[in-house]
């Protein structure tokens, strides 16, 4: 799950926040005249899109991931890791040596499990990007809520979730700590993803 989130964050930073892949000159992915206005309507709109996208992702995962094989790999690697940790605690050098002989095989299984989990994400990231770039900015205003505190806690300023004081321009950011549309949608989507994956039994561990 952590790998999926970090990869999605990296793609958003690379594509949306740095370059304009479709050569569309639009200021900060915002809309001067959004179709949906108001905090309550925006809340339901963002939650609705987040649920739909996560259900779509869950459907893709169900189709592309062999759950029986995935569970077998998880069980096999889990048992090996527990036995290895127990051997280290007991300082059983002979057992450690025997278990280490399986390291290459276990690393292969772990890599296969990661590839199985990454494959559906590589497919679902495309519709996510299209919706993020073409749909959401026209439906909602660029800043959609006001946070009581700054949410810019990610190091390096790669992602600013709320408007900082120097970005208040009266057009996009009218007040300090306003939450950007992409940030609200992204945080909502992440929050709902675990619940939907649990309901649809498509959890990725």
C-alpha cells in the first residue's frame, strides 16, 4: 500500500505539478467558473469521485491479480520470515544458514508479489490522471476548503496541500491555509481506498 501511494505521489509531482503533458495552458489546473460551487456540494462531489475511482481500481485488481497465487506467496514468505526471526532470536546458527539458502527464492517471490500488485496500478493510473486533469478542475474551484492549520508537512515542498502565505494572490488562493482541490481529492481517495479494498476483498499488503 505504501509503495502504491508513494508511486502515485511521484507521478503526480512529475506530470501535473511540473509539466503540462497535453500542452494546455491552464493556470494551476483551476477553473475560474466551476460547475459545482460551495463546500457541501464539493464535499459530496469529491467523495463521489473518490468512491467511483476506488471501485474502478478494485475491479481492475480483481481481474488482474490471481488472489490464490498471491495468498500462497504471502503465506510462504511470511512463514519463512517468522522462522528466520525465531532462529535469530534463538541464535540457532545452523537453522539460520539453512534458511538463508532460501533467500534468493524468497526474494524472487517477493518481487513477483510486488509486480502483481503494481500491474493493475499501472493501468488505473491513466484514468486517474485524465479525471484529475480534465474533469475535476472544471467541476470544482481550485481551492475548495479552509484548513484551521497548514497541512504542508511533506518535506522538500514537493507537495503543498494548502496555500502558504506567499501564494495568497486573491485569484487562486484567497486565504492562507486554503486546501487545494487536488489535495482534498487525493487525501479523500487515499482515506477511502483502504475501506473499499476491504469491502471488495482486494487489499494489497
